[in-house]
């Protein structure tokens, strides 16, 4: 078609059209508007420029719903060649496939074209367009950029992806980084670009550009990209902001609540020998438990020579001493029955003895439970630990009461016997 006025091709199937020089289907010079709508154009050609349409010094070109397939031009513009048009042209819902030209240009135009590209894509308005492409796909905005307006004309689209978000190729609206992640800079290209919250921090909101929040005291986060912090469990504590792992309560302490920043000292009369416990044990009979820092609430047994029959004691004063005349070798005794009477030959002169004392030489004790020893009797001697006086040997005597051995007895004088 050689056009001098307006031209419209609507609902047509055009195949194999050719021209020796320009415009295999339409050659328009100083013409009105040209429209090609709802048609298919296949295998058309021109010996020079514009394998399908060649327009110069004319109004405008409007294309909608067209597939251009396997057209060719010996020079430039295997499909379109537009030069010095008076109005802006428009192209929508069109594809360009398998078209070839001497300079590899599918479209050559120095007149602006408005492309009906989808959001997230762009297309230049003028210049050379090579290879296969289609509308509304157009050129996708590159990864790290977004385009939420139509009519974008360069690869920057609407600009770099904003902080807290990421933009894969062809993004219209930036996508927020998921909870548990953040992005402090612009231009993130994928979800993998978002930075995970480090252990000890969390982020519950999507699309955040600031670093994640430290877990408050009493809570923790032990993994990457936490969306919230976890209360410290019972038997443990989280002492400071940013805790990664709960800490076990020390021996002598306990914690029966969750979400705590410190453990509780075992009270007086109770103790806890293990770590990470939720309660303290009542102090057993046989000793006491105090809350001093050195003891830490631990159990201290009563010393040998004493006992404590009560539970829950918090002071060494709770340990009762065995009475005089008795002893107990057992530490941590929980009954007065451990205090046994001193055997014969021994004595307990004071309370709280772990063992009774042997009677010294020259004295004896024939009773049990004694608090002192007896003087040895006349005519006898008493070795250490004696439970009864031993008589002097025959032919000897003594009128003293402190002999310690048979050799101390006196021989009878001549003419006398003993």
C-alpha cells in the first residue's frame, strides 16, 4: 500500500508482501495516520528499508494486537522504519519474531513511540530495536530496580529498590524483606540479599531497613533470622540484652519463672547442689543451710560430737552438742541416739566430744557415761584407761591412791607380810 492519506488494516492476515525498495506492506510519504490492528503479518519484505512499514514525514503509526513474523529488509528495519513523523506513534500487544535486516535492526525510528509496556518494564522511545521482543513484556527492569509506572524509557526504571526491600528482575513494586531480615541499603536484587537477624536479636516486621532489635533481658534468640525472642526457661536466666543462649542457675540458686534476667538465692534453711534448678531443697536433718555468699545455700553437716534432729535449719546453732559423758564420731548426725555413753575406763568431761578420753594413769572408771575418773585405791595401781584398780602383787603393798604400775607398790619389811 502506498499511502498519501490515512491507512487502516484491521483484522487482516498479510503474508508474503514485498517491495523493491521501501515498505513491504505500507509505504507512507507525507501521509495521514497509519493503523494496523488485530492482524498477522508474515514473511513480508523490502529491498531497502521497512520490511513491513516505511513512513516518513507523515502523521503517526498505531499498532495493536499484531504478530510480526519472519519479515526482512535489505537495509534497515525488518519490520518498521519511521522517519520524521509529526505525531507520537503507539504500539501495544504486539510481538516481533524471526525478523531480519541488513543492519540487524527490527525497528529503526527517529520519531518517538509510546509502548504499552506492563509495570516493571521499560522501552526506549526512539532509536534502533534489534532481535525478538514483545509488548507488553518489553525490557524487564533489571534486578535491584523497580518500575511502578507506565512509559518508562530506560533501565533505571523508577530507580533502585528501596531500603528494607528487594527487587528481582521485572519488579513493579518492591518486595519487603521478610520478618527476621533487614536491608539497610538500596538496590537489593533478591530475597537472599536481605540480611538475617543475628543470634540475640529479632525482627517481627517485614520491610525493615534498620538493624534487628536486641532481645531484652530475660529473653534470648539462639538462631539466625529470629522473628521474636523466646522467654528464658525455668531453671535459667538471660542477664543482658542480646542474650544468645540461656544460662543455667548456679548451685545454691533457683528460678521457677520464665523470662527472668537473674536467679534467686536459696533462702536460709534450704539448699540446691545442682545447676539449672527450679527450686531449692529443704535442709535435711543432721546439718544446716545458710544464705551466705560463700556457702551459696549449700548443706553443712553438723560436726562430730553434735546432732540436729530438725529439717530446715539455717544456722550452726541448730546443731546440739552431745552431753558430757557421751560422744559421737559421726558428722551430720540427725539423732541424739548417735551420742553414746563413754565406756568404762573413759570419761567425757565436756559436751560435744567426738570420742571419750581414757582415764589417766593412777585413776580409773568402772562406770559408763562418766564425766570424770576415780582415784586409784590403796593397795592397788591403775594403768591408763583402767576400768578397775589392779591389786599390788603378793608381798607388796601401798597406802597411796595414785599408783600407775605394779612396780610402784612397796615390798613388805622383814617380819611382815602383805
